């Protein structure tokens, strides 16, 4: 399970621009879930690749399910069908408001879906973003379904476009001001195609290397940083809200390190990127890189303990700090944890385990609605045939 980020935009920009500089509060708050074990948000069919977004208007969790094709003609050697869902969660009770909404249902192997990604605009609307393509025609359509807030977001442009083959891979999406910007793999350009509510003409951008585990976050009210893993490094590329590339790619990781999946958080006029990295036989550790247009990238290593730490996620916190969640451990002993990072260091007095004891945990994600911090994480029961489910909770830290 991994994410494409949902930006918190300018709502928190002023206080977060100095996220690693301002001192921590004197009274620590533990980041333990308000409900032990969390609330199951999936519907008994399993769930993975969770995304989480929150605003004053509501919370949204999206995920992917895989199961056999409905048609017997495609069962067996055709693999599993992908289904994308999103569910709105009440901010007060942290319980689902209703049944999950289907964003995409794969009915045949030649029908492909990319996503779902969540994008949050500066006015609190949250949209689920999915791109679909039908093989043969290779017509690709990207759409944003408004899940929280009104009015509904405008259509993503360009509308349906044809390529030589269907694109495959991961989307990245973010809110940029009141607009949504989406980066989709595009094989004809050997890179990405930009879609968005403010995009006009075709914006295809060639990239060196594969489109691997991308994420995106807003920079100010009219730009966004697209981040991906490329050739063993973490790379960022700036785009404006119309999908135009600005400047050259910027390497955000250190050379000679292995790197994991990045997560990007908007700090107003800057972006904080978190990812796991390791060198040689050293364990995986969390690393922060802060990107600001026209300035040198700054770095901080975050010590979480002696166990390997991967799959980071970030949310704005009080007093210029951030809440960090991550997956800790190896094999079937992994747990999901969270804590506050201030002054470039994890405050151990705030650290808490999100997942239930003795249950294998997948990746997690944290967000804030401006008042509280919420988390979603995956738990994988050991029992044969048991399905991995996603759990959500409000956290004690802010």
C-alpha cells in the first residue's frame, strides 16, 4: 500500500514553512489512536493501497481491492480484477457515513485503471482521481469524482485522448489552489501526461527512467512538485497549475543509497519529502528533504529506533512540527507507528503504535483536517484466508 499524497495546501503554509526549525511544545501528546485498534473502514473484501484526505468538510479513505473477474471467460490465467473504492468518514465519530463508493470496476483484462488518488483543494473539496484505458483503442480518460464539498470539481482536461498502447503505472494528484492537477504515465512520451481542471493544451513531458511510486504536493497556489523514484534516486520536477514543466529535475536523495517510496507534503511555498533510505547493510531509515524553488535542498535524517523504518507519511502539526507515520520491523512482525517530528528529530514521548499488537501491519497514512490528525493503516491477520483490512482513527497528537 502506498500513496500518492493529498496536499494540505496554503491552509497550513505559514506555520509549516519552518517545520524543522521551530521548537517543540513543552507538553507532549502521544499519537496513539483514540479508538484502540481503529475502526475498520473496508467492507470485508480486503483492501490495500490506501489513501487518506481530510478537511473541515469531511474525511475520505480510498483503496484498491482485487478479486476474480465476474465473467468466467476471464478467470484463471487472466489474473485478478482491480476495483477502486472511496468511503467518507465522519470527523467526529470517525465512523463511515455510508457504504463505499465505487470509482472503477475492471470487467475485463484489457480494461485498465490507474489510481485511485485523492486530491484536496484549498477550499476543502476532496476528489477521487482515476484514469481508465481500454486496450485496442487505447483511449485514456481521467476523471475526478468530488467526494466531499461543493460545488463539484470541473472536468479534468484534456478529455479522452488516444495513445499507441494503454498507459500503466501509478497516478499522482494534488490540489493546487482551487484546482486539481494530475500526472499520469504516458508511454508515447516515455514519461507523463498532465491532466487538470486548469490544463488546456496537451502537456506531455519526457522523463528519464520509469514512472515509479510518484507523489505530488502543491507549491504555493499555482505550482506543484511532482516526485518519483528514478534510477535509484528520488527526483522532483516543478509544474505550474496548467501542467507546464518549470525548470529541470532536482535530485532529492543522497547518492549511493537505496531509496523507498516518497511522500510529499505541502509547506506553503515549499514541499517536505519523506522517504526511507539505506546504505549497504545498514537498516532502512527515514529521511526528510525540503524543497523550495530557487533554493538548495535541505536534508535531515530522522531516527525512529533500531528497527528498519519504511513507508513514511506526513501531516502538518502544531508549532511548526509534523506528524510522521511509518512501518517498522521486518517480515510478519511489522507494526505501524506515528509520532511528532520537531527540529528535525522525532519526539519519542509522542510516539505510539497504531496497529494492534501481534498483527502484521502494512503501510499507513496520516492527514489533518486543521484541528485533529487522523491515520489509516493496513492490518494483515495471520489466519488462513483472512483478508487484510484498513483501519482509521483520530490520533491523540495534533
